[in-house]
C-alpha cells in the first residue's frame, strides 16, 4: 500500500505524490482515502484505499523500465505493427492508456508518432498522442527528478 511521500501514477490522470492518507466521512460512511497531489497541475486526486488496486494506481516506474521505454521510443528500425483500421487502433490504444503502465504509454506514443510521420492523425488520435506524451512526461519528471518541461524536451529528443 502507498504511504505519504510515495511517487505514484494515476492512469488517465498522471503522476503525483501521496500528500496524505486520512479517514473521511462521505454519505454516512467513513473510509480511508489516499490524497495524491498531481505533478502537472494544481489538482489533487482522492481515492478510497479499497479502490486503489481496481483503479490501476501504481508506484512510478523505476529507472530500468524508464530506460527500456526510452530506448524503444528511440528505435526507428523495428517495424511497428499498427492496425490500419482506425476503430480497432483507437480501441487498443485506449485500453493501453487505461492500463496505465509506462510501457503501454510508450507503445501508444511510438505507434501514433510512427503513423504521424506518414500522414496527419485525426483529431481523436492526435489528442490521444498528446495525452500519452503528457502522462509519460509527468512520470519521467518524477523518476528523473527533473521538471515536466525538461521531461518533455527529453521525450522530444528521443522521438526526433
């Protein structure tokens, strides 16, 4: 379980730090909640401790996993097997984003960036790419102890 000060990742929300763990009463029921301060905004996320696992909240990835993802993003030689059917590709990528692993975010970025090099993405896929990049940059900033802006520049450099 998480403790105060832990660096965590919230799928579809971003990376953050556990600010506090406290009991709160809502709807006549007292539960323990984890309060997370998100990295990229002045937002806090509050989640009951009994819902953490089902919500796919996790500790941020380690340096080894981060380097593997960055190496894979930098690899321009390996063939990408992206579905040519937009609807299927959107479904798979949405599932990856909801799963919330660093590797899944990297796959979405790698695939959509590859497609974008050949043709313009539609608005939905472009938004998905920007969201995945934002979340990956959030997590990179916590892992490497750099600003989100520096993490975004690192990601740009790796993808160039």
